[in-house]
């Protein structure tokens, strides 16, 4: 399971970075989305994968007697997914507006704010 | 020992934003309410600073979950001071916006989003949990995205693409760093991290994580190789927005670096050397950039970068005296940079352009206003009794003590270049004989504004200049405050003890 996750994470990161480095605005957003998903899976992996019980303690017990699964990474990922979703939707609307106003999808042509002195 | 009132600055901004939404199209009511809420925020922050000064670090555990498990809010001197300073800057911008923002923008929710942005800032300054810090960062950037694009001008959208994409990348890197930290230590509470990170044998992995945080916060605070988005985007939104961005957004990055590098990663040789080189290059890169431009907001944008470099000096040397300089500079810089962008906004309002080659004769036509504008300009340079001066002494002293001559040279050179740039701006804009500029078709000029309109732009500059003068002339108080903060940063044991409530020695 770990190995599979590692491969997927690597692929998502590589794909995300490759897309980020393309000249098209649309591909850049795809890249950011891929990267975001890769990061979420990375947190999932780094939070340790355990086949355990839910972390709910018995009423009469003081400590966990069996292996339990850490719920925190899931909470973190859930938060990150929600935030990422909001940011990505904003970014998609933004590139739509930019495309409508500037009439280009090529990032290399978006250089007027840099060039004017 | 729960002190729930320390989250009051955050709640106040949230309430402000929500209440303002009910007045969506009634811009007059929005202006008034925003100013009232901002004044209240300054009072609350001042009260908080006084109580932290007297009682020491205050903590509240959300949901009453004990420290390493729940989300902790910590009001230590560093956080509370920044809360106060940022509320003062926000008050200034709130008043300034009421005079300078166009009605169309106000009708599309400028004020609510502005208060959400300030809420994010206050949250970032008060949280004691690294993941919560990430969440506040996201609150800040999503609000800043909206403010940046509000109005949808061509240049704005183009600047926004650069700003948005790099900030999203930085957030991803920050999140990877958090994932690594959690994998290494199994905790997210910064005080708890501080203890657990020292027990880790694998120093290499800790350094990689530190590197990720450095890059993530570095993009946000615009340090050397990662600053190109700032001059490409900061001059595009309206002046009031640029004022709040220039004054506060990059400083949150610096704050986050101060926190993480004091509590979690600290004292590692490799990182120290890296940061010191980055600091020197940031100072010089920003200053050279400022020299080569003619657009006022762009010049000031590059100066932000240069002065972020000054603050990095303290983070790299990490002795008490250098940190004292960083804290002092941080306080001074938030106020002065906000003021500076208001100055450039007012110049735009008077003349309709920000190109310093076309501008001129401002001193002749507005002598008193020019004198007022001279205060932030010369505070920035650090001409003796003004506020920028004191911090630089500590930087040079700290760097000399640490025998880091590269930093000594770049701090001094950076100050000279700042002087050169500000001198150029002063002669071109204020002293040079002015020409009659062609009037632009749209937009209201300063002369045509009503008396209240004029004052709403001048008063915030007066307010912030007064604060700057206080920081400069009453430096004794600010230094003793910064001294105490620097001591807390160098030795975070009291912070850790209060947060974890003596569970761990």
C-alpha cells in the first residue's frame, strides 16, 4: 500500500510540476490542481498508514489496548481539500476572465506589467 | 488557565466583515461602520498588549482540549504587538479607502473582504498551531486575491495571474512542510514541536523540512530568488489595496519565519549561512530594482523587497541584538510602508500619474502636504531621529558581533541605495518644476474632492506619520518592547511552558 501511494504521489508531483512549467495558463492551473492532490496524499502517507480500530476509547478503559488509526491526517487533508477547492475555483474563474479580457492563453504574452518601467 | 478574550481581535474583524455584508450597496454606511470597527480593533489590540505586558503570555485552548491535542491560541508579546501595529495600519487604510476607492469597487464588497483579510492577519499572529497558521494564510491569500482583482482592469488581471499562481505554489510547499513535520514528530502544536524536533536523529530530514518552510514563506515575503511576482503585481490594484498589501502581507511571511525558525528550527549552521546570503542578495536586489524604475508604486514595491532583506538579517544571525533590530524594523516597516503607498496613491490622485519623470512641482503647489509626505519618506531612509534609523544600528551591531561582514556591507549599502532612491523621488516629484499634465477622462482629482474627501485621504497619513514619529522619537519604549520580544524569541522556554502548562519540563 505504501509503495503504491509513493508511486502515485511521485507521479502527481512530477505531472503537476511539468504542467506548471508549460506556457499555457490553463495547463498551469491543471498543474496546481495535480500538485495539490499530490500534497494531500503525501500528508496521508506521512501520517502513517495503519490498519487499526477507530480511535474511540471504551467507556471503562483508560488507554487504547489495540492498534488505532490516527484520525488527525484525515482531518488535515479534509481541511486542505476544502481550502484547495476554494482556491482552485477562484483560479479557474480568474483565468477565464484573463482569457476574455486579454484574449490570450500564452503566459509569455502576459508581460506588460513587468516590462513597462 | 483559559483566556478566551485573546481571540477578540479575530472575532471583531469577523463580525465587522459579516455586518458590513448586510450593507452591500449602501457604501456610506459601510465606510462609517468599517472605520468604527477598525477603531474598536485598535482599542482591543492595545488592551491586549497592555495585559500581555503585565501578565506575561496568555493562552487559550479552543474547545478546552489540552495543549498538544487541540488548537491553541497564544498571545505572546510578538504576536500581540503585531496585532496592534497591523490594526493601526488597517485603521489608516480603512479611512484612506473611504476617500480614494471608487464607488463601483465599494459596491462589490471591498470592505467585507478587507476585514476578512485583516482577520486572517490577526489569526496568523495569534495562533500557536502550525496547521492553523496554514489555514490563516489561506484566509489571507483568498481575500488578497479578491482585493487584487476587484475592478477587473487589464493590468490588474495580468498581475493577479502571477500573484495567484505563485501564492498557490507557496501554499502547496507550506503544506508539504507541515506534512513532513507531522510525519517526523506526530504533533502540530508549535510549542510541542519545539521539544519533539530536538529529539530527532535524522538532521538531514529536519533541514529539508526547514528548507521547504523557508521557500514557502520566502515566496510569500518576497525574498531574493522568489520576489519577481511582487513588482509585477503590487502596483496594479488601487492605492488603498496596495497600501494594505505593501504594509502587511509580506510581513506575515517574515513573522511566520521568525516563529518557525525560533521555535522549531533554529541554530543550524547550514540554514544560518543560507539565510544570511539570501538576506544580503535580497537587500541589494530590491535596492537595484528600485533604482531602475520610474513608476512610483513600482519603486516602493522594490523597496519592500530590499527592506524584507533587512529583516532577514536578524533571522539569519539570530542573536538577541540582531533580533531586536528585526522586531523594531518590522514594527516600523508596517507603519511606514502602508503610509508610503498612501503617499503614492495621493500623488496619483493629485496628478493622475505615478511616473516620476512626468511628475513635479508638488512642493510648490502643496507645501504642507509635501512636508507630511516627507515624514514617511525620510523615516524609510532612516535619517536619525526618525524611525528607520534605530533598527539599522542594531543590524550593524549584530552583524559585526557575529563577524558576518557580508551582512554589514549589504545593510550599509542597502541604506545608502534607499537614500539615493528616496532622494531621486523627492527631487523628481517634489522639487522639479512641474509641467501641466494632460487630464485623464475618468477619475476624480484631488482638487475636485469635497472637504471630507480630502481629509479622509490626508488624515490616515497624518495618523500613521504620527505613529512613525512616535516610533522614532519615543524609541526608548519601542526598543524595550522589542528587547523583551527578542529575549522571548531567543529563549522560547517560557512560551513552551505556558502553552503546555508544565506538562513537559
